[in-house]
């Protein structure tokens, strides 16, 4: 079974801590593209937030953005599928936190929006210098987020929260989990990301694969955070970074090196570019575990490592 589509989270996964694409990662992606494998950024960002050095790679055409809320054909500048927030829901989410010491912003029409009281005070919400740079690159300032949303004629891509008080973050998260009209995930220890129903990276991956005529078993996904969990579960092969969330590692098919060690390239080189025998070993491991029944298909790391080392 060969891999035909690789979905890649950006921050903490494909990009290193300096938000750069390493030369080794770039070469691995270019080799995949040359072999006809679709390389698909799968990110909580909008498509405008995907760095030019990623979206500019020849052959990078499709993107799964805002945590699966949108599937975009960047070559045709066309949205193929979307699952967004109702404007009324977005306003309720903002109203929930607007009187607390919680930063909120929104993605609307592919653009992040913020306002002065947040944009120029990011350090008050435990936002690291690296993430501050990202926020300022991907948001524009407006006089009032609430008024901007009210005047917007359409759906809202996503709402984000950033917290200074982590106990308050947990409180809000538990409260939001009770709603059935949103999906809540997180990519940082101090944030929450709220999407519309049906918007997850896993659902986005499966929908794009269907559009392209690719079977689930022919997909691979890379991630490091909570908002990557659905695509790690749903992909044919789910790869988690060594720097990834411990819970995410628990559902991984394969754990690769850190994002600062070109972990994406290391896994692609080992599992995809060095021959199908290694992928065959993984599927063989799945088969035996399913037949034996002693372990779930996600719990055979020792067997998997042995098979990989033998091939």
C-alpha cells in the first residue's frame, strides 16, 4: 500500500521552533511531490497564514485550514468545502469572555482580526515571543472585533481565546464542551480554538481524500498538538512528533524526531521514500494485532519498531 497524500500540521511539526522549513524537510517534500504524492498543509491558520516558502513549493495546491473548517484549492483560489461558525454563535463566544482577562480574536473571510487592547499587549496572555510574531503576521487591527463580526455578511471561520489564568482556561473549556454547535480544540497550552460543527483536521483530511479519489489507507498525517488528534486517528498512518502532546503520542502509529530535528523528513524517508516494505510492515502489524486481539491497533510499538528495524 503506497501513500498518496501527506497532511502536515505546520507549527511544532513541519516548521522548526524558529518557524522555518529546514532544508531536509524541504527536500523530503519535494521528493514526495516528484513521486506524485499530494503534500497538504493542515493547519489552524488561514490559507493567508501559510508561509510562502510552504505554499510556494511546486505541487502544493490544496490546504486544509482553520482546523478543518475549510478545504481550499490555492491554485484556483477556490473553497472546495467549508464548515464554519454561525455569526450568532461567534458573537455568543465573544460575549462569554469579553468581561474577563481573556484575549479573543477571530478569523473572518480568511483574515485574522484583532484590536488594540490585545494586539499590543500579547505578553499579558502568556504568549511567547515566537507566537507573538505569528499573531501579528496573521491579524489585522480593527476598532472593535464585535462590531466587525456584526457587520460581516457571512459565516465566521474560527474564534480563538488566549489565557493568562490556566485554571480559567480549563473552566471555559469544560463549559464549551457542553455545546453541540461547536468543536473546541487547542494547539498551545494557553489557548482554545473554537470551530463550527464538522470542522476538524481529521474530517478535512477524509473529505479532501474523497475529493481526490484517495483511500484513507493511502493517507499519512503529521502533528504535535490536541487539534491534530482527529487526523492522527483518521489517517492511514498517523505520525506524531517527539515534541508532541503526550496524549497524542498515545494514539500515534509512529513517533518521529522533534520539529527541530527535521522529524517530518526522518519519518518520510523511513516510511515512504525508502520503499513500501516499511509501510507493509505497519499494515502487517495492524493485521496481526486485529487477529490476535490482545492489543488494539494503536498499541503495538514494540512490534512496529522491530518490524521497521528489520526492513
